[in-house]
């Protein structure tokens, strides 16, 4: 299984989870786990997704997630699990 981590930060608004998960579904990416919090009016989410069957290059998917974030006034960052693990290994 190949996985990626998607983080979303910004002002809370209707449809954030729906837009991000729809973007995943459009590319055959399965959402494995989601944690989210709303602190006053700020939204924070971390999502683990399975990119094994992704039907586009990973960089294209990451760029599309960033674009969704920009459309919604959010910061969306998509990172391959290998890079995430490398960054957090001492």
C-alpha cells in the first residue's frame, strides 16, 4: 500500500471535508483515516489516504489538492508517506 498525508488549515466553512474527499475519489484514492478539529472558527484536518490505485501522477494529484484549497481559501498540503516518514525520522 502506498499512502499520503493531506493536511488542511483555514477558516471553517461548509463542505471542506466533502471537497477534499471528492477530489480523492475522482482519482481512485481511498480515504483511510481522518482527524479534524475546529478551534473557534479555524479548521484543521489531517487525512491519511491510500494512493496505490491513483489514476494520475502523484504530483498532479497534489497540485489539484492545492488548487481546491486555494479555491476555498484554505492551505492544503499533500505529502507522500515516504517523504513524511523521512522528515520525522531522527
